[in-house]
């Protein structure tokens, strides 16, 4: 199956369980292809956990959910050494991060020390326990959620951690027709029950798609366009902090994935432009004046893109 066909099947199967959220579903598939991670911002009750469980089922992987709280310790995420009396030795007890899909629920509720436990796992795809480096399974996808309105008792994610996320998806309230479909689905039973009915992808499907993404060619003009977007964001009058070099790399790779999903072996400026907002919205820091003006990160990214000529 080609990447285009796999992407179509992925979306179709997920929508048998999760209604709407097209952008989030699309971004989660690209994150899987690129070994990236997805930050999801949305109010409670918008099926974020359901989406994570469905993704794990589709890829035939394991799913673990970590509820972040102010008293959560790093060892609650990565694991710890346990002394066994029967053998008079220490045994490594792996934490819930050792799963194919990890839902970090309300990730901004834990203090910095606990949040930092995810940094190595997300970037290096390994965990260091008692001096030993333990590899994480492949695929490994972190879906982290945060509530956009409730800030009491939360610890904002530092820029270094936000930069580890390939995309940030914003989940809004469903449209009227979508909400009607959600209510009808619940009237007929629990949608979560449909997860067990999904047929996981065959082994090697993701690997084949990843090879197709790697084979996508990028012309110098597209490469330069990505570089110009990053540079323009750094000198934007609306921003304190612009896009990092890692952000530019992520945007380039995301454009290659978008091309493969569209059935092409070459990336275009439109691929870059279509994914610039979800790639950059969580990495830029707005100036107070821009916020007073009523701008948000999405609006500022659109301003940055509008100032640049699109190569043709």
C-alpha cells in the first residue's frame, strides 16, 4: 500500500470511532511517519483519549495513558529500580512511557522536573534508568494534551519541551452536524467499543511509508522557502521568539510527508505553507503588544507567511 492509500485508510478507520477532528487525525499520521510527537490543545470531552487509543489499535501497538498531576514523579513515567528479596538484586521496572502510543494527559499539570522526564524519551527515543540506556519501542508516539482555559495549578511547558513536538493541533468544539453525529453514535452505544473492531495495519506498512517519504525530492527553491519562513519569524515585530532550526527541519520533513500523502515524489511550496501553522504555532512567543492587539500565534504565523513571496 502506498502512503496515499495508507493515509486514506488511516483517516477512514479513525473516523469510524472519532467524529470530526480532521486536522488532528491528519497531523497524527504525519507524526507517526516522521517519528514525531503531537501536542493537542482542547477543552475536555473532545475525544482526545479516544483518538490516542484508536491510533494505537491501528498500528497494532500498545497504549498507555499517564495522567499528569502536580505530585507526579519522574519515576512514575520512566520507571525505577525495585529490590527483590527473593533474588537479593535490583530489577528494572519500566514505566508507562514504554509503549507505542503514550497519552500524556494534561501535560502542563506536572512540575518541570517531571515534564523533563519526557524530554529524553521524545528526542532520543530512549530512557536512562540507573545509568543504563533503554530503547523505546518503534513506533513511539507521544500525544500530549493540555487545557486551553484552566490555568490554575498548571506549569506552562518550557520552550525547550514545546520544541520537541512536531505539531500542535488545536481541537475546537464540533460543528452542529458533527455534534449531532456524536450524539447519535453514543445513542447506539459507546464508540470506544468500535476500537476492537478495527483491523490493524499489516507489519511493515509504516516502514514502507517512511521510505516513500524519505524518497521525496526537495528543490532548492522549496528548501530556501522553509529557511526564509524561519528567518522571517525571528525578525517579526510581533514575536519575542521565532522559529528554531529544529522547527525549520520539522517543517521541511512535514512538507515531504504531505507530498507523499498526496501521491507525489516531490515537495512543493504549498506543502510547506499548509503545515507552517501547526508546526510553528507552539514554538513562537508573542510580544505583549501583539497580544494586546488581539493576535494569537496562528495570526502571527499567517502574517509571517504573507510577507514572503511563494516560489513558483
